[in-house]
């Protein structure tokens, strides 16, 4: 696999569709703001609070090994990535990426509010040292994958060249997500997990 070529080819197609790319970023930002604004709605607040509790208990201060957390987080994000990439096989499937992005951005905004307002100093530490940067990087990759899917959906024909391009994009994004999750695991080990919890 020629990584420099794949990077140039993939991100070249992304930058050729700047309007799509920028529109998805704006959609993500607007949904994040909505998540922050409407988080105090009782049913929504409870949902976000439970998400934050799980993140703190199962990721930040879990007794589970950092390696297992890394595997689980990587696998979960790769599974979501698959939906973004597969959406490029037909124009009708392109409704999936915006829907998933809206949900992720909305819960992202609400969770940031909960972390900072409920958990105080610990929440701010978790939010801005771990949750915020990792979430933003992963969602940036999802936006890139969505842009690639939009660029191929109209002309995808299940030809060998189309399938190879789709697979190359998927593997490239998997590699990037794995590196992001590895960085998250290292931060977890360094900042939140007790010494010796790596295995």
C-alpha cells in the first residue's frame, strides 16, 4: 500500500468538494451548539448525563486495561466509519452520514456541557484533555469519509476500480482512526489510569 499516494488521492478528492466538506463542518458545529443549548431538557439531560457517567466510569477511571479500552474504542469507531464509507455506493445512502453526524455532534455538545457543569474541575480536565480533542479528530475523519462518499455516490458502478478506491479509502481512514485511538490510550495511561493498568 503506497500510503503517500493514497493520502494525496483521498484528500485531493476531498478538497475538490470544498462546498460539501465545509457544509458538513457547519452542520456539525450547528448541531453541537444545539446540543449545548437544549441539553437542559429533562429527558435529553438524563441521556447525556448517563453518557458522561459511562465515559468517566468505563474509559477514564476504569479498572479495565488501557489495551482493552483501545481495542473497544477503535472497533467501535471503525464500525461507525463503515457506515460513512458504504454510503458512497448509492446516492440514496448518502442520507446516512449527515444523520450520524448530527447525532454525534448533538451528543458531543450536550456532553461537553455536562462535563463542565456537573463534574466541575474533573469534568473540565476530562473534557478538554481527552474527550474534546479525540472526539473532534474522529469526527473530522468521519466528515472526510462523508465527503469522499458524496464524491463517488453518483458514479459508483461496482467496477473493480471503484471497489478498490472504496477499500483504499476505508483502510486509510481505519489507519488514521487507529492512530487517534492509540493517542487516546496513551493519554489515558499517562493521565487517568493508575500505573500498571496498561495490561
